[in-house]
């Protein structure tokens, strides 16, 4: 299968995060509008043999923080590299706490840790040469910020603020801190035997015109300058014993019960023309977060997760609506 790396620039705030299942849905609608329903059905049918995998999108140069076994007290103090007084100990533990809260780590740091992956090994690299990682770790502070934005309802007949009904309302919008002297560029991965570079370029161009996520008709989720690289190779450990998922996913039967993960419940909504249905909402689905780590079991498989159906309330669309829920595996060797 070919692994494609897609990059794009974000030019606005967003109401919908760059999660794999939502990106997959935008790809599916774009492919349908560009090539017709028949080709979309061929794409869906291809999941019976070789599923196309899609990752979440992340800020360029950064990698999702892996979810691993927590540090022991002994390991935490060993990272200090010496005896500390009470004040120094508090400062040291505070540094570790801030590292744990960061949503991303530098991409190069993660690539250099894939054969001996643990929080202790990662933090040891950082504390041994803080000057080297200072800029990268500053970049890794980049995170999304939710802001409540107030709006007025404009009457279509009067073209002024309406006095009928709830004219004043608020929405949560997602902003990303822009790094100094750097554009706000994101990257994601697609692994597919079905789509080629031309297909992905056409779909990304469609998304540039159409926008991404909620309220795209008002300018939210505006992306530009998308590029598709079909020569990208994702590194992997020489002797992997686990995988980190680069996407939110729902585990299938072949996923080991041994791992470290966070979960969240998603209350999704149908998109495009299905959004106009009487009940466009999906049933709640429990996902594993991107960064979750699972050990490999005896089942030899390169696909983890599933393509869900029967997740919406409209009877006429029970089998027509699909929910992407595959992991995008990044193979590592976890040291315990």
C-alpha cells in the first residue's frame, strides 16, 4: 500500500477538529461529488479487502503525545540526575507535569525513540540536552484553544439583528496558536491501494473550495496550499511489539486488551445533503484517542479497527451511512 503525506495551511478558526473520521467523511463526500455515487460505492466495498487508512491531522513538525505507562516515583526522581532539596524537587516534578500535559512532542524526538519507547526514555533525552530540545519543546506547546464567540441572528427580510426568538447566541470555536516565523501548517497520512495521488489532490482541492467542518459556509475551516507527497515513508521500530494509533479508532477483535489509552464519546452528525434530514445525528460512539498504545498480539494484521454502520437514526439510511473507525498504526517497541 502507498502511504501519502498531505500537508495544508489553516487560515481560520475551526469548529470541527481535524480527526480521522471527519477527514475521511470529507474525502468520501468530495470523491462522491467528483466521481459519482458508483465510484464511492466501489471505494466503500474496497474495505472488505484492503481498507484505506486515514490519520488525524497534526501541526507540522509535531507528533501526538503517546499514551504510555506512567513514570514511577523512582523514575521521576532519577530524571533529576542528582539529589534535590525540597524546592528543587517541586520544580522538577512541575516540569514533568507540564511535559505530561503537552498534546504533542517534536516529530524528530519521537522518530528517535521508536526502538526504546517509554516516558522515561523520552524525558531522559529532553533533560540530558535541554538546549537541543528547547526550540522543539517550545513548538510542542502549540495547542488548540477553545474560545466562546458571541453572534447575533440577522433577519433575512430586514438584514438587521432580529428581535424575534433567540437573536443572541454563542459558539465554541477552536483556535490554534501560531508559531513565531512559521505558518500554521498541518500534516496527515493516508495509506491506500484504492486512491492514487491524483485522487487525493483532487479531493484536497475540492476541500479548499468547500471548506472543512461546521460553518464552513461562513469561512470557518478554510484551508489552502495543500500538497500530496506519495514518496513519504513512515519509520517503524526494528522489532516492534506495539503500535501507537495516529487516529481516533474503535478497536476490533484483533486488538490486544493490553495497552495504554484514553477514551472519549463522540456524538456525531451527518454531513453534506444528509445534514438536512429530520434527525441528522449519529448514535454516540466510544473512541480511543489518537496516541493510544496497544501491544501486538499473536494475530498478524495490519488493520486495526472497523468501518461501522447502523449508527444513525434514519431507518432509510441504516446501511448507507458508514463511520470510519480504523487505527492508523505507527509501529514501535515499547520498553516496560
